[in-house]
């Protein structure tokens, strides 16, 4: 009898151990499945967040109206200069009489003028250069690997294209008049170069305004009523074009 009872007890223990083992195995498999699902969901969330983050970062880097780099992007460039010892040139550009343009022809016309300037600037730069809209009617150009003669050539190119724009829009209306200041030096001194270029730009603006230059004529239709302006090339120049 004792042997029979021991046999039944052993068989019961074996069955219980098998059941318990099966329960643990099932539980472990369930945990693994749930863990994989949670991991996949978190991975999808991370990828979505990264795409959204990249999208917002790209939007923050670009000016919505002109498509040029924004002031936010310029701040990033100033915080993380890549090559402090490289020679660079900074051009500060401001539209003469822009407030009068908005007052006489409306803000839509002013926006079109800003877009025309942005297209003009893009057509004067190499692929390695950068153009920023840093204020309402203020622009900054950063020329990499550029000396004083390079900066002067870019300035001349911009002025010639502005003159061509005005010739193509000779009917009464807003005129494109730009004040430009230049500064050259090392990338490590960018803050000082911007200050110098800004000061020279305002000197140029004062002289231009004192001589005559009014960016807006007395009367005239809006840009929508004018002849279609000349197309300004938006493609970048080869890197050796200005050297």
C-alpha cells in the first residue's frame, strides 16, 4: 500500500511539475510577445518623432517667404563654426526705401520684391556659399574661402543684376535699390565681420539715400499690373566661378 501511495504521489508531482513548467513557458512566451509588440510600437514612435523633428528643423532653417536660410540657421552657423581658420567674406544687404514700397504698393508687392531679391542673390552665389534673410528687408551672404576681391566681384554681380531687374520693370512702380556692406577675415571672427559689414552697409545706405536714390517712384501700378520681370537665374555658380 505504501508503495502504491508513493507511486501515485510521484506521478502527481510529475504532472504538477509539467503543468507548472507549461504555465511558466506560456507566461514567458506571452511576455516576449508583448515585449516585442511594445518594442515595435516604440520604434515606430521614435521614427515618427525623428521625421517630424527633421521636418521642423528644416522648416526652422528656411525663411518661409524667400526660401533662403533663416536667422535661426545663421545662429547655428555662428555657434558651430566648422573651420575657424578659413577665410570668409560677409555681405550685409538692405533694401533702400522698402517701407515706402509697402506704404505705396501694399505688402503683397513688398513680398514679391523680397522674393525677387532672394532669387537674384541665389543666382550670384556658388554652391558652397550661403544666403540668409535675417530681418524684414535685411539679407546676409556668407562666402566661404573668399577674399576681398571675391567679395567685390559678388557685390558687382549683385548690383548688375539689380540694374537688369529695374530695366525689365521700367513701367512706374517699385524700384530695386540695394545697400551692400562687405567684410572679410577669418571664420573665427564672424561676429566682428558681421558688425563691420553691417556698419559699412548702413554707410552705403546713407550715401545712397542722400544722393537721390528712392526705391519707389511717385505713382504706379502694383507688380501684378506690370510686365513680367526678367527671369533671374536661381542656379548656383560653379565653386571656381568667382575666384
